[in-house]
């Protein structure tokens, strides 16, 4: 049944469709931009008349013009519709126009171009087909040209029109590899072509394939019989290629060519029986081949220098290749210093000048070496350090030849103030105006002045270094030590103070340590207040990382020359000032010194403070040491109180050593009640840790071997359960495992309330603790044996009559 319906589409006021189309039309109206909906509709209408199907495709493509699936199916259907018609049918032109409309959006799709070109080839439209192939090559990226060219060449071969074939192959032969192979392997068939010009044109155009193109050109001359011309081509190639890959290709081909020439010459000589005149030619060829092999490292170095002529290390390698040939070495150094631009150099360009001068020096030409270094001092280097190294080398040259005064004069000249001063890192100024702030030159000058100069000249150099604010902590220490060696102690202390004013923490750490040590060694307790002021000044702003050394030195000063209480105050400050990782060691030192000075009883407060401040692990160890000390002093109750306090940070499951120590203590010094109290505390602490969810979770994760997991990892497959329920289940499981691990207890023993030990065990422990305690009678023991396990025997007493009052019956 055919139904006439008017859809809500302004471009189609009325549209004829069948009743079965209604669901698809409704779906299209709901999802008009869905490719799948249109494809389902098109698939359903495959048996419909061709105009109706084409109309459906057109509707879809009007809404989705960039859909490759729709265009591909539509064009395929249109080509199938005219497949058996005559090529003069106007329907072909309609299909061609449809393809042209598709390429407005699908011009990057090679499959559509190939189908269209094949369709045009079937129509026999040569010009239109060639132009379409050209358009395809222009539209597609070059990486997809390989898909087009086979069909294009087949088209050219099927239509032997000279002009068309020439134009097509001209485009194809832009791929120079196949062209070069073709003309180089067939020199007798390309006499009308200028092969040299063709290949050299490729050399200028395709710079990434120079090695293959050079080999093709040489191969052309070899096959043509022009061997000397081929050798010239190889020589030109190895002197012009820019990459190691191209050089390797050319050199290997060149060596193979020489080997083949030698082999051919030897074979010819053996066949013809000529020896005398051929021997000379053969020796020449062998010498030429050996020279080529020997030149390979130098030629390869030339390639690397052509890549980067400012590579300093490659120039040094080139000099090493000329070892034993002084003239070549001089020429190489001369070329290197003239070629390398210091601002573009890879490496340190001053090393070329220094090595050049060292070469002259090693050959006894000192004047030439001095000339080279003098020229180097005028080079505009990029870094000040390069020029400073040159000046230092000038001084080293004179020192090696014992010209000490000249060395001093050169370094003084290098450090003299320039006419125009500049900051050390001011790149806009030449290095000659900034080298006066080079610490390298000043350090060498200071060493020479100490060794060769006077006290005043050396002191002036160090003062100048400090004035320029280029000193390092080591320079300051060296200056102070120099003054101390000459008995200028106060001057040395002033040098330390000047250095301290230049630096901040942590750079000033070494200066302070050396200064304070030297001051104490010099004055001892004679200037105690001054020493204290120095220590307070040093500790002001001192980071915790460097505080320990200063505090120990300060405390040592107070112990030897000051007051003991001051020393204790310093130790107490040190425990707060050092890093947390050093606090334990600091407390140990504090306790040891306090015990030696005041006695062990004075350490109680220190132990208490340490237990409050330190981490649980270190606090636990402090508690054990504290309790042991109290035990040695006979203060059993104090020791027991310390154990009780420490038990709050000792989980019985992980700190068994602590509980064993407490148990041993109670066995030696306690009784039944103290042991029972220890066990009660142990159960209480264990219960406390069991209720800490975070601790339980971490322990469970540790047990399960997944320290980085989550709570859900404790019960795989139960991710839907609540996390607290999972923790409770895991806790019950651990408790059950702990119960199974406990040794079985005799059922006949009477247990105390909330106790894991029997009364006999407690009595035995108490007996060990106090052998003189009175034992219970045998009758009482027999009565207790009659009780059931886990029961407590209660003593019955009579109630006084006065309690009942008037309620008591007569």
C-alpha cells in the first residue's frame, strides 16, 4: 500500500513512501545525524527502484556530507547502475558529477580516487583520466602516492600516446632512486640524456639520499668505462657528504671499486702473461687502495667537522690523527682556532689555544707558545672561565720553566682592574672586562703570593678577594690559616668574621666551625664571655642540620672553662635545636655528661624529657634504660612505674622484647599481685590497640602482603560490604588465629578473673620473685582444686545481726 505523507521537511514538501518505511522515517526524524540509522534505512530499501534509492542517499548525504561510509556506498551503487550501459549514455556524466561532488569533502580518501580513475579509464576518456590522476597526486599526501602510481602507470601503458606517456612518466620519475638505477645500469641506452646533470640535479634536491645518488653517478661512469672519472666522483663525494651514513655508503662503494680494479688487473696480467710493465701499474693500484683505507679515519673526521665545524673535541681528534706530522698538526690547530666560533662552540674553545701552545712548548719553542697564549687572551670567549683558564695556563707555562717573577707579573696583569668594569655574569660585556672577578685567577695568584711573594702582598691579594665578594668559604679559611701561621691571630679572627658576613647558612658552617675551634684553642677560658658571644652568634639562625656540632663544641667549652650548669643548659638547648633524627643521640650525650658531672640521679628529669619528646621507638628504649637505672639504684617502685608508663606505647604483638623484660623484672623483684597487675595492663594495652581502626588496618594490610592496598583488599570478592564490617571480620580472624597459636592449658587449673595464667603459675612466679613468702596450706589447695575452671572462689562470712534490725525473726 502506498501512502502519501507530508513530512516536516521544508526542502521536501511532499514525499512518497510506503507504509513499511514509517518506522525508519520516524527513526530518521529522531536521529537525523546518525549514520547507522541512515544505513539501516538504505539497507532496507535495497530492493526499491533506483531513483528512490538514490533519493534516499542524497537525503542522507545532505545531512552528513562528511560520511565516508555513505559516499563510498552511494558512489559504488551509482557506478553499478550504469555498468552495462553504453559509455555515451548521459547517465555516465551524472555519475561523474556525483564523484566530483564527493571530492569536495572526500579529497583525502585514496580509495575513492582510485575507483573514480578506474571508472574514467573504463569510459575511455584519456585526458580527463590523466588530469584526474594528477589531481589525486596533488590532493593526497606523498606517503599515499604509492597506491596511485601502479594504476596510473597501467593507464599510461594501455594508451600509447607519446605526449601523455612522457608527461606521466615525468611525474613518476621524480622518484630519483628508480631513475638513477635505470640510467646508471643502462649507460648505453641513455646516450641522448645528460646523466651527469640529471643525477647532480637530484643531489641538490634530495639531500637526504646523497650517498645513493653519488654511488649511482659513479656506477654510471664505471659501466661506461670511464674509471678515472668514477674515481673523481668518489673523491668528490667523500669530501662533500654531510652524514656518516652517506659517507659509509660512498666509502664502501669506493673501496669495493678499487678492489675490483685490482682483481681485474691481476686476472688480466695472469692471462696475458705480462709481468714487468703490469707490476708497476698493479703496485700503483695497491698503494692507492692502501692509502684510501688509511685515510678513512681522517675522512670520517672531516665529515663530522662539516656537520659542526665548531666541535672542539673533533678538532682534538683530528690533531691526534696527524700524530707524528708536525706540519699537519700546526695547520690543523691554525685552522681550528680560526674556524671555531667561541659563541657556537661545542666544548671548551680555550683548550684549542692551550693545546696549540703546549705543542710548541713540547718542541722547545717557548716564544711561539707565549705568542699563542697572548693571542688567546685577546679572543672574545663566551665564558669568563675560558679566558681565566688561558691566563692560568700562561702562569703555569712560566712556572714550568722556573720564570717565577714573570708568572706573578702575568697573573697580576690578569687581575688588574680594567678600564671599564663589568659584573661577572654580564654577557653584554666582553670577557676581558669581567675576568678581574674570576676566582680561578685570584686563587692561583694567592697561591703564588704565598709561595713567592711577601706577607703584605699576599694579605693584599686576600683582602682584594674579600672586597670583590668572590671568596669561597675555603678561601676565607685559607686566608685565616695564613695569618695564623704568621702569628697574626686577631687578624685571622677578623678574616673569619669578614667571611661570615659574606655567607649565610649552610655555606658558613665550615667557617664557624673552624673559627670557634681556633678561638678556643687560642684563648681557652681567658676570653670566656667573648667565646660565649661567638657561640650565641653562630647558633642564631643555625639550621637544625648543622646545630649538633656547634652545640657540642659549646658544651665542651663550658665543661672545660665555664660552669657545669651552663654546660647542662647548652645540652638541654641542643636537644631542642637539632633535627628529630639527631635528638636521640643528643639525649644520650646529655644523659652521659649529666651522670658524669652530677651523678645518675640528676638524669631522671632528662630521661622524662626524652621520653616526652622522642618517637615511640626511641622513647621505648629510653624507658628501658631509665627503668634499669632505677632498678640499679634500688628504686623498684619507680622502675615499675616506668614500665607501666612505657607499656602504653608497646603493642604486645610487635614489642615482645619489652614485655619479656618487664616479666623478668617482676620475677626478680615482684610478687603475685605485681605479676597479676602486669598481665592486666598487658591485656588492657592489647585491647586498646585492637580497637584502633587505623592500626588494625595497617597491620592487616601488612599481614596480607599488600601494604599499598585498600580495606577491600582484605576480603576479595566482597567489595560491596562496608569497610568496618571487613575490618571486624579480619579482626575476628586474627583473634581466632592467635587463640589457636596459644599453647593448651590444663583444664584442672583454677583461673583468676580476666587472667590468662592459672593461680599455680602466678604462685610459682610469685615464689620465684619472693622465696620467703608463706605458702598456702595443702587443705586450701585441695579445696580450690574442686572448683570448676574459670571460677573464682568467694569467701563466705556471717552477717552481723545488727544489719537486719527488726526484720530478723526470733
